C-alpha cells in the first residue's frame, strides 16, 4: 500500500484515479465478504481460506506484471475479493473457541494482522530496491506459501457441513442477520468511517501542523500499530475477562471519541502523543470486541455469513471515509476531519447505549425485539 500510489503514477494515474484504485479493493471486499462467508458455512472454512490465499497471490502477481492501468485495477479487485477471507478466518476462530476463550483469541487474531501491517510495509520498502514490480511479486509469493501451509496444517473448524439442515441454502438470505447483528453493522460502519478519516489525512495534518515529512508520519503510524498489537495480543483478553466484551466495546468507542477530538486540537508533540495513544487504545479494544460480539450473536450455522456481512459494512466505511475526510480537510479546515470523526463515534456510543449493548446480549436482544 505505501508504494501503490507512486506505482500507479507510472501508468499516468491522476490523484482521483489513485483514490479509485484504493477504493476498488474495499468495493470488492464489500461484494465478496458475505459471499465467501456464506460459502464457508456450506463447504467449510479451510477450502475457502485456501482459495482466498491463492486469489491474493494471483492478484498480487497481476499487479506486479501489469503494463496498463486497467490491469492494475484487475489485480487490486482480485486482491480485495480474496482479502474478504478475513471474515472466514474470524468465523473459524469462533468455531473453535468457547465463549470464555473467544475474546482472547479474537484479540490474538487482531494482533496477528497488526504485526503484518507493521512488518509488511518494511518488507515492501526493501523489495523496491529490486525494482517497482518486486514488492507485488514478494507479496504474491508470501500468499502462495501461506496457501500451501494452510493446506498442510490448517484444520477444518466447521465440522457440520454437507447435509447439515441448518446450513444456508444456495440463495442469498439475510434472515440469519438478526436485528442485533444489523445494529452492530451500523455501528461498525460509523466507527470505520471515523478511523479511516484519521488514517487517510493524518499525513497531511502532520505536514501542515507539525512539519512532518513521510518519515515522521510513518513513525507515528508505527507507534500506533505497535500499541494496537500490544493491546490486542496481551491486554485485551484480561480486560474482557474482567469487564466483559459488551461494556468493553462501548468503552473502546468512547476512547475513540476522546482520542479523535484530542488529535483535532493537538498543536504540540506531547498532546499529539497522548491523543494517538488514546486513539490506538480505543481501536485496540473496540475492534476485537465487535468481532467477538458478532461471533457470539450469530447463528452457529451462519457464522461465516454474519462475519462477512460485518466486514462488508466495514468495507463501505473504508470507501466513504477517506474521500469525505479529504474534502473536509481541503474545504473546512485541517482539524475538521478528526472533529467530525469524533462526532461520529459519539453518535455510535449513543446508539450502543440506546440499544443496550453495554448491558449484555440479553438486554440487547430484548431492546431490539421491542423496537
């Protein structure tokens, strides 16, 4: 991702085209996440994960071999569609985990992805020494090796597949998506829009307000990524055991409100560090919490579809958030994307409280049924 914009410029891409190139990945996730999740409910998690890893490899190789802009779009769409397998991986964890273990294991899964986001750009940066195409070939090779490892080592977690009457039919149906799951999808969309507003414009804020270059912004994101990994990989499981995932989710979104508001007003280094720490803590708590909640509330035979639906709503947030934040930055002031994002997260907190999420699944379901 760090080199994609520059890579696309080699084919004459404008700024708008680069934005569309990034959006195409999320658009493909939006379409394919629920489809792959539903397929995994029918045929099992392992084959879908393996096929998705192979698709990621093909998409990366296509990007590396692309000689025209349209072929680069094809590679990104293939990669985005295959990347929807995250929901299947989350469903597999939900299959294996007991309710007591689920928050800790979802946190570890989130931490694994966090480590990848920290290490991946470094590998890609080093790979550019061999030429602009090389990072894509490296990524494809890693995905291919991972697919082989999954074939050899990954167990099938969805034990009741063929012949299970609870498995969804071939026809897409949203009946498995209960009102509570739809509410979580709405909140997930709102918080994703807010967090991507920070991600997409922070480099601009750093340059205009703090005089950062690319290196300064990279160090901030590195710090945020490391803190996310520490929280999800170690602290989150203990917090969930003590406070419960429902109250923890609302608290995490509340920290996003405070962190984003603090970023919008930060004008000195210490204030920015505190703001980013609050933001990372909130995201580190909220992300595995909503995944655990969806896994808990989803019908077991449709867990993959429910996870895919949640990821699909997040993908829409990643499509909407960056351009909206960029427009605010350009036309309303450099602080406005973060203030608006804080307002969105405050709305999310109000919705969570209104729907009784902080009080547990029983209260949430009762609140939903009374609406």
